[in-house]
């Protein structure tokens, strides 16, 4: 076989695509490679809902087997976490607390379809605990954030019907409760930490005795959801909704009523909870539960046990998939199947069928080949310039009988080889994209191929002046360098060829080694040539001594061999069907190993990202960069070199967070002069107006504390400062509502009495649209709001045929009599106390309210364990001084049961600043100082 000569074309094609240089200058400073994972695109169906946007501002989601943490502000992936061997199904950020232990830690819990729960330290990039109770997918989980000092506790629903409270620090189960119903999901009541709602396939379960010390005593209150159609003449009231006309029609046809478990089972009632996609409490409205279906969202009032509103999906739109409730206002976000929260890099689409492989030609260009999954054979080979997106198809007019098996570019990026199954191999000039030679058909098919790196070393060793001259030359004018390649046939024979310019010459033919089976992989570096066969053997040739020996890997057929970069670095990456090894070919020792699926999911390809960082492409479309021991594909967040600074306090060191917190409270003393780079980077991200406000000594200390807490991402502290700002402003005598910080609907009982009473009147108006005005709940609400005349009138409107007609008339007389005289009042109080003693607490308290003994009514409610109801009555009916007494006693109760944080909030709402200051002394020095100064004045 003689040399084949072809004319060399210009370095620019007719399409204007620039050809790659033979050799490109390396960047002055190579990027620092650390273990990490590059998430893929396609997500498994189990990943639906596996996303959580933390209060600190970071978004975490499950990408098949990998946890991805994103900074939405800079749209960068700031962390990837690998430990799961099954699809991730749930992701939950730990909530912050006043306890410094939980304030600024980025802790994440993730669960998978195999029943594992992994607890992560996101900043450092490692897992701290793995929890498991059975091998079925975790149904739901939630951190226990509402009990002081218990931020490390995690409540998880383990199929089919168990709730387990985990201590994520020790890995111990605190308790386990098994119910009679399968648990689909659950949610804590944001207004009452004792209450828990559980969604089951055919019912709802409500637990009202949740504590961290012991599991719930009973099996909860069960409610079935029955569908009752109203007749055309039905007088059932209808509530206006977001889409008035369509919803009125829907509510006339279907009224959803929650009834107790005494009803027939779900098979008979036609319960429809099996289609419920999501259940959660409303974050701004007490006693409201949201049930999401594909085409509608139901709002259930848990006191009325009725649906009070429905939000239908757009008739022409896609179904709902998720609902998000706002806590600061009465608003909801709904997510549809047509919309998604995504963060992707720009994708380059050049092929019209699945891509089978890529080969880099330079830092800015690559060769890729593709073919259809079915139908007639059609090979696509494209050269793509990544800077412009333009592509050239050098083989577009060729008819093939075999699919492209591989494309290999030479070390100096001068040539490339295209191999097929039974079709002859092709050798191409890369600079001109022209064919140099096609091997004769008599050649046996190739089983493995490799280019020699030897001349690459000599090329780079030339003088600096020559190298500079070559770098400035056009690709077509650069001096040609001889390169070599070898390949093997099915019989194990090795063939050697050399290429220089347009000249292709045959070299030697090496007979097969009898100790080596069919060679399927070749790696060549320096004086070592490694052959890998279908039996998992590595044949190591020392070319200088012309000696060879074999090493058994005991892993099955070799799929790929790849030497690590770097002079003298003889680490070899070996890919098998069930994993990957790293070997040191100088000592014949295995350095590390990954097995699939034991250690990692199926590996599709492998390479080196740096001299000590292997990179793997896995079956979930993720690219994972490991350390040399292949023990982790994650790193501490401060080791990632992001294009834009990612400045979140939860990702800073505790020292940096402490320095930042101290500066935010003392910014009026002057600009930051410390040497903490984390603080400097964070301050650079703040708007100039905000920095000016912080530096202004006239900025109120309380508002400064609120801003600092929000900037630091401390949810618990922010809530405290917001309440403090509101009531300190009122205490200072500001009557301008616009200047008073908005406290928000989610604070509910912490609102001042006027605001809370207005909200209560709104709720009463909604309930009267769904309840008879003479019902016990409706009249109780009227009495609580001081509307006794309205309540009496409603009672007198009871129909004579109603069984409660006589009782309601008598009750109306009591209400109409108002505050009775001395004798009558004494009798009424005696009747009220008798009713309370007999267990009719609400009826007795109603009488006390009518005769002007509301304070006593609050005390009786508290002594009966109805603490929340006592605060509601005090907010609606008592003057500020007496209301403060009731709320102060409620705060004592909260402290006694370990809810000290809530006690501080209630004390602030009543102006007990000094006592609140004492409670926060150990937890928030800045708030303590502000409250003490106000109390002293």
C-alpha cells in the first residue's frame, strides 16, 4: 500500500466556518477543577414536586439521583450532592430558628424512592446522616421548625401508614406512629403546631396532639369527602370565587362537605380524594385547607367543615400540578403542567437525530456523529464551531452500509479517523475536512484504535521563537508534523500507520499475543501502550524494553481506556459495563473503583477533567467530576469558581456571618473596614440605596434589625423583628398607617385587636354564606365580635319546625336582655359556670360575654385548655389592658410547653417589652438592646 496524495485546501470552508488550528495556545491560567456534578436535562417522573425554595433564597431540586442547589439571583448552580442510588422524590430545606445552631446553616433533607432520607451540609458538600425505615418511597417529610431547640428533628411519612420523628443529629427514631390509613402526604398547621393534617387515598386525617416528646395518642379524626349535588331549587348559598360565573355554576352542581367517619365508607360515598394532587394549609388564613385537583383548587374551612371557594383551571389551559400559598397576603400561586421552573445552559441543536458521540477538535470546535434510532441507515457527521454555532457536514454525500462506530481525533488535532462496523475505515484531514485515505476492503474490521502521543511531546518541546511563528501562521501554512496511530483486528493483530501532511504510510504489523483475547480498547502514553480485552485483562507494553505483561482486573470486558493528563502521570481510567477502575500502570495497582449500581448508577462514558479528577457521564444524563478516590462528586461551595459571586450567608463561614451581622447593625459608624472577603462580596451585591440607608444614623434600630435579618436569611429572627417593628412604632405614637411596618395576615393572633377584629368580621361574612345564620358557630362568632343584637335576631328567625326552635328562642331572650341587673346577672353567671362545669364550655362563655364578664370567660377557656380560643376572645372583646392580661398568661403557657419563641411574639404584641427582652437576651443581642432601651424609656 503506497502513499496517497491529496491537495490541501484552505483553512476556511465555503460556508465561512473557521477550521481549528493545529495547535492552540493554552489559557494563561487553567481553571481549578474540583469534584462536582453537571446536572442533565431529562427528569424522571418521580422527581415531580422534588423542589424546595428555601427562605434563605436558594432553590434545591432533585435531578434524578443528584441534588442540585441553584442561586436564582445569579442563575448559577452553586452545589451538587450525590449519595442517592434511587430517584429523588422529596427535597426540604431546614427552617431557621433563633437558636444559633440552626440560624445560618444550609441543611437539606432529601428522600428517594428506595426509602432513604439523606441529610446534607450544603456548604461543605457532604452528607451527615442517612435514615431509613423500610424500602418504599418516602411519601412526605417536614422539619419540625415550630418547637424551640428542635430544628434538627424531621417528621417523615413512611409507607404505607407510618409517621416517624427522626433525630437527624444522632440518626435515632424519637417515635413512630402507625395509622390505619395509607398516608399520601401531610402538612403542619402553620398557626398551631399541635395540629397535623394527613392526606389518605379516601379520607383526611386530622391530628391535634402532635408533640416531639411522644407520638400522637389516637388515630386522628377521619373525614370522608362526599359529593352532593344540589337540586335546581336548592337554597344552598354560593360563595363568589375568582371566576364568578363559571364557579357559581360549578358550586350549584357540587357542594363539597366534610363529614365525620360515621358516614358509609368511601366506596359508597364516591369519595374523590384519590385524584387529589396536593393538600396543604393556607399560610395566611387560619383554619383553611387547600386541596388541589387537576382541574380545580378547593378551599376548605375546617371550622365549617365545608368548601368555601374553588379556583377552576382555565378551560383551554393545562391541568394544575402544584399550589403555593403566600403567607404575607391572601394569595395563591398555581403551577400548571405547561409551565416549569427550569434553569439550563443554552443548548446547541445541530443534528436531526440522536447524537451517538462527540470528539473535541479544539477549545472551540467539535466533531459529532448521529444516526436515527430506526428506519433507513443515515450517518450524520458534523464539524461545529461553538463560537458561531455553524456546522459543516464533510460526509454529507456518502452512502454508508454500516453505522459510524467511533470518531477519533489525533493528539495534535491535525487528523481524525472514522470507524464503522464492517465498512472500511476513513482517515481525514481535520484542518481542511478532506479525506486522506480509506483503508482497503480486505482489511479486517477494527476492534480498537489509538493515536500516538509521542510526537505531541516533541512538537511542544521546540524553541519558543518557532512556536510563536507557528501559532501566528494560517492553518494551511503551518508545518506538518508526523503522527502515528495503531489499531487491532478481531484476531488480536496490531497495525501501525503514520501520517504526515497528505502522506499516509504503512508501518509494522504486530502478531497477536496468545495470552490476550480480542482487544477492545487501547491507551498510549509515553513508552507505555495498554491493550484491554473482552475478558477484562490489561496487556501493558513497555515500548522502550519491548516487554509486555498482563494484569487481570476481574471486571469483564473493557469498554474504554484513558490515561490521565500530565507529564509522568500514568494513572489509567478503565471503563467496564458495571463501573470504572483507576489503575497505576507503573505499579499495576488499582487506586480506586466504582461499581454500578452499588456505588453509582450506570456509567456511559468516562474521561479526565484534570490530572487527578476523573469525569463520568451517567445514565441520568449527568456529568460527574470525582476525586481520585472516586468517593465524592461534590465539594465545599467556596471551592467552586462561579462566574458571578454567590453570596448567601448560609454558605458563608460562621465567622463571616458573624462579621456581616455585626456590620449590618453598626453600618452607621462608617464603611466596612474588615478583611473578610465574604463580607465584602456580599456588600457588593446590595443596592446602593440600601447601603446608604444602612449607613444613615437616622435609620431606626428596629427597622435596621428587620432588614439585617432578611438580608441574613434568618426566617425566625425576621419574624421577631417584624412584630417588634410594628409594635414599637405603635408604642412611639405613630398614627400614620403608611409608616407602620405591615405585619401581614400570617401573624393572625399577633395582630393588634383592631386589625384582628376586622379580619374576624371578614371571616364571619364568608361563613354566613355557607351556614344558617342561627347555627351555633355563626351565633358564637357574632357574640364574640359583640354583635349580640344581630345574633338574637338570627336566632329568632329559626323556623318553628326546626328542633332547635325553642332553645334558640330562649337563647335570643338571654342575648336581648343584655347586661342584667345584680340579681339577674348573678343567676346568669351561676348558669354559665354550671354549663362550663358540665362540659358545655362555649355555651357558658357565651353567657358570660352577654352579661359583661368577658374576662372571666377568657379565664374559663384557659382553665379548660382552650388557650387559642381565649386569645381570640380577648382580641375581639376586651379592652387593651384586660386583653394584655389574658395574652400574658397565654405567653406563660407557651414558655411552659417549650414554645418560647412564640411567647416572645405575644409579649411584643401586648407591649411587654422588658419581659420579651429578657427572653431574647441569649438569642438576639441586638433585639434585646432595642427592647431594653424602649422599656427603660
